[in-house]
């Protein structure tokens, strides 16, 4: 009888293992975009607006005059745009991964990607990934290569990529920043300038 109770207990305790086997932990790299062309245009607009404001005040207009208020409002708006560009705040329309049937969409939220830093997943079936990135009227391509590392930790199998390198890109420049010498995925950030 005790063996029957033990057998029933073992059978009843079997269930889905939530932390066994490979998990959906696709490696990624972070990417930040800086629109230098737009920054230069905004800087020029700020300089022109400041000159116009100075000329109006020099010619006798007061801070309370409607034209001065309007120019100050425009200047404040331009300075906010300048700050957002310097922070790398940008909206990505979409990203296509070569060989993938899905399009990545990025949202501004606490749980997903912000408008400043984006996580780009890496393919684990290949040693390279290519992305087609749509921002406003731009369509750019970015290709990276890497080596895949499979590691067992407890009951989980982790997949990571390391040695992340740029193969090709259509941007003006890219800087790769790694926290360690191996450029381990999830700890690598690409700074893209266009």
C-alpha cells in the first residue's frame, strides 16, 4: 500500500516544467540613433530665431508684444526638438529582419523599447543578422556578424552572441560600445549617426 501511495504522489507531481529546456531568450544588441542632419538644421533655425528676437528687442519691441511672444514660443519649441535629438530620441517606423517573416515595431513604454534605446534581436540559426530600418523617409540597412554561444545555467539553456561586428551599413557612421572585450550580446550598444 505505501508503494501505491508513493506512485500516485509521483504521478500527480509531474507537470509542465516552466524553467526546463531552452527558453525564449533571444540575444539582442541595443541600438541608439542620432540624427545629426536634423540637429544641424535645428541648430541653424535656433540661431536665426535668436537673431530675429534680438533684432525685434533692439528695435523697441517689448517682451509682452505678441510678435516677441510668438518668437519666444518658436524658440522654446526648437530648443525642445534640439534636446530630443541630442538625447537620441527618435521614432522608428519599422524594422525588417532578413529571413524573418515578422516586422519589429517599437513602442514608447516602460516595458518595451523607449524612443531612445532599441533592442534588436539576433538570429540564432546563423552567425549574422541583417536589418532594414525605416525612419521617416529613410530606408537603411545594417548587417552584423557574431559567434553564437550556448550555455547551460541550472535548468535553462542560454543562447548568447559575442564578438558583434558591423559587416555593412548605409549610415554615416556607427560606434560599437561593449561592456566587455568580447562584445557579448545584451551588453553591446551600437550608436548610429546619420
